[in-house]
């Protein structure tokens, strides 16, 4: 990352007096004295307040001078706090949402001050993003308001969720300044995935302290039932989110293998692959496992490199399957056991989804005008999970948002296809993986709300941001 200092804000507004060295020095001294007085006054009120201000000043300085640090902190917060309850620590927000707001503000300052000419100019990408934001956030919000809907905070947050993802994309489209920055961010994303996987394996091993920690900070029905059902929810608090996330990570790791990497990076990827593969099996997510297999087929159709490594991975997963066979057998017995909703030939989870759609959601949609949505979120529906991205969109924001979502997916696939053909190295791999993930998630959306899974879809938006960044700030992206 570039080590050059950030220009002072006053440099944007040329004041001739400040160009004189003596006045420039006096200005800096005055600022230091002013900050010291403020911290001193705060300390006189309470030492903790003064200490907090000192930490805040240092954090603000470091963030403005080395903004890439915020990118790493944001990625860490996405993995470790997306599964927490909103408002559990920060009122009305999750920690990663608050961190996103801070990072976006700093990146905006950095772009305006340090790199005023640094702009994304890709009409296709801009139009696709606008269609998503207008169709799935702005228009539904206005439509509910026009109908006189009395909003709760959670409903507004639900309707504005796509805006949060677009901001995340924007942050990583502007934050990195070089190929080295982009490579290091991807490697740190892999490190955070290893942390999530490691916690998941401890949960699968039924370590009491870990289980209690997850129940306390990542509560939910799935976390509570994980031990009894032999499944893993880890830091996301949901096994479907865990399985989908690990599908994306392992697909990325497999795709990155043919490139040249420093030894530390390759060791990092091997660790993540071992932990992630074992955790995916322990999660019992057949959708994640099937999606990974289909994703590898898509990736290797376009990039035939690394086939030997793929064979080695297959052998390793077979060995892991044998070791984790008790958990896998328990999961299979649950899925295909005869019950009131299944004859044993159809998986239990899919049978239950059919029941939920036919008895809960389809009757509601049939009785309502679904053009602009029925309810902003499913909190007051008898079953609070739509079990389908497409049913969810119809319920939340209507036919308009469903069309906008499908158009956005199509436009992004076209854009990623073009990037696959016009880039090289890691950027090309990110485009290929993102293209495959878009296709996979669109299929998985029939039976899961995958485009709304916190922590999971964030990584896809970061990938897209890094791809756009490579186009805005082109450097040699070597193999």
C-alpha cells in the first residue's frame, strides 16, 4: 500500500497565509494544543472519557493516513458480527453495519481529498446497480409510504438492505490503491474464513465453552438446535449461511491455486481449505456441498488449470468424510426419515418448504396485490422465513423488486463475463468465481433466501468491488 501521507483538508481550500512556513507550523501547533485541551477537559470529567477520546483521535489519524486498515477491520467485523442480533451491542445496528458507515465516511474523505480524479466509470455496472437500488429499495419504500404504512425500525432496515450492500461494493471499489492491496485483502478474507471454520469445528466437537459462547452472542433456533441435530452454525448463527459461505470460499481457493503466490499466502489457503472443507461437511449443508460441486464444474469449464490439485482435494474430502461420518450419517437419517410431511424419498427440508409455501405464503400472495410488496419483513408472518429468495422478494417488495433483482443478476453476469475475458491474474479469478457464484445463488434462491444472508453475500459484493477497482486503478495483475 502507498505510504504517502494524506493531504490536509485545508489543502483543498488554498489559503495563501497558510503557505508561509511559519504560519503553517503555528497552525499545526494550534491544532495539537486544541486537541490536547479537549482531551484534558474530557479527562477532568472522567478519565474513561479522556481515554476514549485519545483512542478516537489515534484511530481517526491512522484511518485517514492508512485507510486500508479500515478495510481489514470491516472484513473481520463482517465475519464475526454479522450473525449477532441487531442492537445487541450498538443501538439499532450490528457492529459490522456501524463499521461500514465509518469506513464509507473515511473512504469518501480519502477519495475527495487524496484522489479527486479517482472515479468508477462503467455505465453497465452503474446502470445495474441503480436498477437494483431503485427496484428493491427506493421504489418499495416509497410505495409503502404512499400506502400509509407505519414503519418500524426493523422494517426500514430490511427495505434499505440493498443500499448497505451497494455501499460495501463502493468502499472496496475505491479503497485499494494497488494490486498488492487487492491481493492482501483477498488473503485476509481467507484468514477470516479460517477463523469462522475453526469455531465451527469446535462447535461440531461439542466444546461446551464454544457452544455457550455461540448461544449467548449468536442466538437463534438453529444455534440452539445445532448440537441435537449434529449441525454447525458457527459465527453466522445459521447452518444454511455457513454452508453457502464455505461453498464460496472453497470455490475461491480452488480457483486461486494455479496462480503464483508467496509461500505465506499458499499456506494460508491450504489452512483455509482444510478447515473450510471439514466445516462444510460438518455443517450438513447439502445445498452447499452440491453447489460447490456444480461451481467447480463451472469454473473448470472456463479454466482447466489445477486439475491435479482438484484430484488431491477430492481425496482429502473423502478422508474427511470418513472421519466425520457419524455427523454425516445423522444428517442423512434426519433428511430421509419418513414423516408426516415426507415419505422418505424427498428430503425433509424440501418437503417442509413445500408445506410452508402452500399453507403460508402462497395464500397471502393470492389474497394481496403483490406488485409493491405485502409486508416489509416476515416478523409477523406465522413462519418468518420465506424459504425462497423469490418468494421473499414478492412478499417484501413485490413483483417490481423481483424483476429488478433478476435484471441485476443478468446484467452482473454479463459484466463479469466481460471481465473474465479482459483481465488476468487474481482479478480474472475473482470475476470467474463471482460469475459462478451468481449462477449458483440464482439456482439456490428457489429454496433459500441466499442473496440476503448476512456475511455471505457481503463477500460477493467485496469481490465485485475489487474487480471494479482493478479497472479503475489498473496495474500489472500478473499470474
